[in-house]
C-alpha cells in the first residue's frame, strides 16, 4: 500500500473497529462508475470471498444513501444480505427480477432498491445491462461480483496487477496485514453461515380486555418511564415503553392455584378418537346447503338424472328438501309415482313427479312406509333378476330340455323320426358298417353317385343340407366326401355356418 492509501484508509484493529471506521470515507459509487469497465474495485474470484465483503459493508455503517437521494433504502439491511447470498449462488451472476421476487417474496420495486444498494456500495457492477423493449421479452442484467477498494484498505489487503495490459479490476490478492487477520476470520465465519429470509415485522397486539376495561398502557403511565424516549412510535412526539408497566397486573387468586399449577387460558384441542383421527366439528348445513346435497345425491343415484346440472336439480327439489326429506325418501316417492321409458329432459320429469309430494307424504310415518315399500320392491326385483339369469344360464350352458308345449313336442318328435328314417335309408344305400369285410364287399356305382349329388345340389340351392349331414352322421365324413365331392361339402359347410350365426336370418321363397 502507498502512503496516500494508508492515510486515507487506516487499518483498524479487531477490538477498535467501531472507532476506526469513522475515519474511512463514505461508501458511495455514482451511477457512471457502476460498470465493470469503470469500477475501482476488483472482481471476486468466488462467492465466499465476496460474501466476506458483503458482511463487512453491512456491519461498517458507511453506506448512507439518504445523503445523495431521497428515495429507496435507508441503509444496508438483512434483506440486502439475503439477496447477496442468492446472487453468490449464481454462476454467472445473471439474475432475473422475477427470480428474486419469487425467492424473497418482495415486490419488483423493492428488489430494484436492494440491487441498487449493492451497486452503490461497489459490490456489484454491470457487465451487460438488461433491456426492456415494448413487445419483446425483457432481458435480465448480468453483474460482476466486486470487492470495493475500501474493504481492501480497511483490512490491509495487498493486491497486485500481474499483467500490466490487463484491466485494473483483475488484480489479485498477495497478502493481508496482521491487524486484519482476526477480522477477516470473523467475516469468514459469517460468510459460511446461511442467512435466512428475514420475516416481516408486525405491529404488537394490544389486549382487547385492556380496551374494554377502559385502561391502556399510556393511560396507566407506561409512557412516563425513562425508557420511553428511546422508542418513539409516531412522529407526533409520543412514545411507548419497550417493556410493560407493572401497573394493573395482579397475581391470580389462590382458588386458581389450588393444584399448584396455573391454569392455561389456551383453548384445549379435541381429543383423538378411537380410530386415531382428531374429532372435527362438522358445520351444520343451512337451507341452501341441504338443497345442494339432495341435488348432488339425486344426480348420482337416479339413472335418468345423470348429467343434469346439480344447481338446477337442487332448485327443482327445493320444496321436499326444505320439508326435511332425505334422498332415500325421494327415491321411494319416485318409485310410487313411476317413471317414463324414454326421458328427454330429466329436470322437467323430476318437477312433474315431485309436484305436491310434500303434501301427500306430510308426516315422517308416511314417508317411512313409502321407503319400506320401495325397499321390498327393490328386493323382489333383485330376486327376479337372479332367477332370470339362472334360467338363461341353464338354458344355454346346461343340457337340452324338451319343450313343454305338446304341439311343439309332437313336431320335434316327427322331425327326429324323419331324420332317423332318412339315416336308415342312406345306410341301406351306402352301408357304413364298422367291419372291414362288409365295407369292402359293397361298391357304389357311378349312376348312384350322380343321383345323390344331383339330389344334394338341388337341396343346397334351397338351403337344405340335411342329405349331406345325414350321410356324415351315418357313414362318416370321409365316405360323404367320396360320394358328394369337396365342392358340395364346402357349400354345405358354409350354409351351416351362416345358419348357426345369430346375426343372420334365412328366408326361402317358393
């Protein structure tokens, strides 16, 4: 350090820092010197060394902005240190105002005031200043974290510019005076601690009982204490004491201290229920709440009311809801009235069905009787559905049962007899004996084969495949294929598949 610097910035001792800081010049950087190219400080190589300079500026008290401007911050406070801690985490230091607003909970103008305080103390310098063009997205400013020259002078830090062609803000540290080592260690411990987000101060609460009793701290003489002059709360000259006055404070009666403990005035919390949940006081519904509850339950339980607006259904059912009807009682009434097969407008049908319902079932006993009838009908319907499902399963999945009608039974018996006789006739023409000698001793002539094929072809044109199926059942598939050929067999198979499908219906014209 030169002699001029030593005279302008004397090095303080750790114990006499408050006395020596008065000799230091005021921390103030004009707007023209808040750029990196025109800054007198040096660039901090890391966030740790920069936070040391921030804590030194915060505790020095040299920043007094009201001497130069009338708006903005009054000084360097804890919120400014918190914002500096956020900036120390960024590499590069390219913060947006919206980011700082989200992290701090401050307004845009307040964030701008704190950034201005960091620039005016020489801790920040513009690298690129943000722009705001109408119609385009705002660009954030890029800062360089700087160490002001006052910090180096106060702690006796020696710096050197290793490259003469490089700018002055690139100088590096070469040493520190012995008197500033303890203070530097103290600032290092502060820099390693994380600063929490400062909370907003709230006004002290005044007891309502004091005002109801006609007494106040000022009236009781609390403002007359000697300490009240140092804690002014209004610019009118009045003040309030930092501590409460003993006047008006009385010990509790002995009846309140019979157990040896003072009873707490706090409201007791509800005990936990057996299930482990805390008991919650359910708020009683008013008239509108009951209407909406009935409307919501009706749209959920009535099939033809699904999709309807809950407010409209609540308005339609307002008379029965105001009369104290429950959703179950309304369902029982709808069962007694009956519903239409096709509903075009659910709210209109509900209005018709609920007309004069509260006058017909005007007593709880009548409504209970209607609910009982509705439940019996529901149970009977459920049993009927179970029986119908059981019969369908037995019909399609179980063994075939003969028809109960005598006429249909005779027709079925005649058809079965005809099939059996036809099968016997085919068996005589085309013996299909299981014994090999009998099958080999009989041969079908070409004229017989042509006659059978002609008869089968004529039947297939009318959709009749009985001749081919009877031959298959009597003599087997291979023998039927030998007699009728693959073309007629495939034709018969397709007709049989179409006939078995439930999606088609065959009709024959004479």
